[in-house]
C-alpha cells in the first residue's frame, strides 16, 4: 500500500505541523491541493482546536492531519526557574520587564483525554504526534476513530519503538528539520543524524511506510528522498513564507535574509532542542543552555522579551524556526508550492 | 562538461581520501573499476608519497586523485600542550605511559613546494585539497601540471571562495561525512549543514561541478545526490571494510557493531572537528574539548594511548572515523563496491 492510499490523498506530501506560525488556512490550502495539510495543536486551547477543526471541516472534505505533542509534563522546579530568570535578568532590565509579573504555567499541553474527545467529534483522517506517542489507551482511542497515526523518529531505535507501539507510518526526522526535534528515547543531541543518513537506515529497519522530513525544500529534494526509499515527505520550512502561514514579520524577514543560512539546535526558547535561525539570544545564551528549565517551562520567561522586541521589529528573542535548507522559501500560495513539490513524482 | 569528462574517468564516483586507513591498494582498485581512487598524503612522509605514487603508476594508467591538507601549521604552545597532557594524565597512568617520553612534532604537514615537486614527477590527473587551498603560487604550479583541482566546501561561502580561487570542481561536504570537516572560513561547527541542505544551495551558487560528499553509502544515495544537482559523489565510509583498505581491526569491528550508529564531531584526536564513532575518549573528554591544542598538535599525545589500547583489542582511544551512514559498509572488494554505487547512473 502506498502512503497516498494509506492516508487517502493524491500526493505523498505532508505539510509539517508548525505550532505558532500557522493555523487552519494553511491546512486547507495544502489539503485542497492534494497534499496533507497539518494542524498543529500544541499551543492551542481546546476551544481554539475545536474552532480550527470546525473551520477546516466547513471548507474541505479532503483528508488532513491533526498534530499533538505527547511529552510528559515536567514538575515545576522553583529553583531552576529562578536560575533561568537570573540568566535573563539583563534582558528584562533592557526591555523594562518586571520579572515578578510574568505569567507562568506551561503553554504547551500534551495530548490527553479531553483532546481525544474533540478528535472524536471531528474524526480527522490522520493524527500525528511529536515526542513519541500517547499512552496505549489514548492511542487505541485515536485508532478506533479510524485515524491513521504517524509519529516522528530521529533514530533507528525510535523508529522501531514507534512501529512496535502501532504507528501506521514513521516520520524519519533528519537533523536538518526546523523546529523541535521529535527525539524521545534519548536527550543526547549527538545521536541526531541527517535525512540522507537516517531514511535508508529506517527504511531497512521497519515495515511501515517511512516519511522523510528535514532539508527537503523543492521537487529535487522530494525526488532525492524517494530515491532513498521514503514513501513520502514532510515539508515545513518551505511553507513559512506562504500567505496562508501566520509567520511573523520578523520571522519572514529573517528567512529571506542571508542569516537564514545559519541555524542551530537550541533549547533556549522552550527547554527542548529545536532548530532555528541563530539570533541574539541563541548567540548569547546558547545554542544549548544548561540553565534552561525543562520543556516547556523555559518558554514563559522568554515570551515577554519576544513580544517587546517584536514591537521594535526586532527578532532577537523570537524563535525563528527554520530547517537547514531555507532555499525553498518563496512568497507563493501554498497550493502552488504543494503542486511544485510533486513535479518529480 | 560532465565530471567524468573533466576528470577523465568512466564514473562520477570519487573514493574519499582517508588518511591513516588506506594507501595505494584502494586507489588502484577504485580507479581500475572506473571511479577515481584517492591517495591521502596528509600523514605520509615525502618518501612514502613517492613510493605510493610509484606503485600506483606501475599498475594502472587510469586517472587517480592525490589529496593533501592545506592548513596553516600552528605555533607550538607549551602551556596549552601541558594542559592537554594534564587532561590525559589519568589515561597515561592507566596505561603506564611516561608523558615525558611522548614524541612531539606535527604528524600532518600541509602541502608545500617539496610535495609539489613530487607531484611534478608523477603528474596525477586530479589533486584535491582539504581545509581550503594552498597559496596562489603553489596552486598555479599544480594546475600547470595539468591536474584538475578539487577542494571541500562545507558552506556556500566556502564554495564561492574555492570557485573564485580557481578550483575546477567543489566537493560539497555535508556534515554526515566521516573524518575531518574541510571547514576553513569559520571554525563554528554550528555552521555545518547536511548534504541534502548543502548540495542544492552550492549548486545554485557556483558554476563549477559540485561533488556531493557525506552520508552517501549506496546506489540509492548516489541517485539522491544526483537528483539534488550534484555532478558526482565522493564516498568514504562505505570503503572502510574493503580488503584493500588498511582499516585497523578495532575500527573494522566498531563499524560492524551497533555503536557505529552513534558518531559525533570531535576535536579530541587532532584538534580539528572530525566525525567518528563515539568511544571512551569522546565520551569522557568531548566531543569538543576546549583543552585540545590546535590542529594537529592534539594528536601526538593521544597516539601512544591508542597504540597501547589497540594492543588489547580496545578502540577506546582510536579515531574510529565514520560518517553518519555506515549502512554501506560491507566486506567486499572495492571494485565491486564501486560498480554497485554506479547502479542507478
């Protein structure tokens, strides 16, 4: 069975879910063009998820993907958070931010039974997870809805684990990929390998379809991934300049500047390693900071800095997520980009 | 003009020069099979180079490549070397090594006029460099011999620089590649990107042929690289188990073990970042150690540890160079591997 047959779509092209920079508009555009649009739910409230799914269902009957994080929420650690605030103190002072007034609490909830209930109302064709899979019980519930389940593997070990737990396909996420590494069996970033190295090894190891992600920016990249044995691809960064994405102005500007050539895996924005364009906070505190609290607790203290800086058209504290190959970023409709990606198929 | 026409070979497949693990036997086997065999000269004395070139010329008239490093030799820094010895002291004690008796002096000489003179005797079809290019004068001398000149670029900036200096083709070295990073315009390893990300960007930036290196292990990888716009490929790791390679027993065993899945960029063996299988010294001192002296001065102090450990069939201190995709490593003749790599061309 091809990936297209498994997911019920025309093309084996998945638009990568990108929390914070896109919503239903990008999903609809990609799915209507024959790919698989993805709705990232990690940073949305249950109400917002319901609203976005209602929008999607009202305008398209094509298959789409709904994406969730499934990390284990950390215990709060007042000492560590205080240490993180201390590291950020000079920036708070620079921007006139009162550190005592920063709202706390995790902004990113993992998949849970309340979210499963919402999915049951909308029955999406595809559900994907990042950072592993939810509990066996929740996973069974998602499968009972008829959804095909995908999750990201960054190593052969993770791919084997996902297959054993019942994933219908595995996304082999090479280290070129922008945003959060999906890693969940190890937190050692030296275990992370490129798409060219990872895909053939995962294809050899598992029997489910393998979706290549990371560094794929155009039809040539899609063809290369298929040559390596992938059944499909997941493309993120190339969609960031599309009008349907909600990418901020500073983020759009960075992607179109020469600085986009230099990305790094950093934990300074959320506590977990994620790839973004190197900017001031990464240069001064990272890319990996031992002081950053556990995911997602690092995020709340950086948020007000980001907001204040962006008001000055300044991306110094913005998570400028991007993969290592921004060469596919163009200001074209997502439908056109999706079509162009299929040129060599 | 195709890369084959430029280099005068049947296939656009270059066997990567791998100092310390191969000599003329691998060169001859690959060149006779229609690829481009490469003789790494960085760790050979002038006499040894002359001897190897004599051997090659006596058994084949096919084109082959001779490879040199062209780093700027560092000044000795007694304080830094003493600090490095202090870091290694527990290992010296463990292995009963007298640190005062370790022979010093750089084991890797850059390309110079004496080596150019040797090349003039043998007139190889191809000469490749790592870490940039030699002086304009030496480069002109190599070109006057009729040799085509290649060098490695790890960023778009390096590719543009090499083209401007007169390189006939550029090797785009993705970060998957085993052994030393060819980086020479920056020493920031976060600038290093994968083959999938680098090749399309370099192809777009330069007018000379681009050779893809890093993560390419089989015919599928070759096809993927060509899809990305490469004119040819350079393959290293996959040749390490061939009988014609001089890969040590501990290195061969590591490449065939699950530990080969975990490589890292490390400077603990030579002072420059290079990719190898993670072993004890990398785990305990690295992967990047601020204490390691400048390239190649870090090497001499590690050499006796390696020698003693290898006598016990132990690779704890061996530079187990490997790319991120060891899946092409098989104990087959180099001619057969070369043929198999061409299957999709």
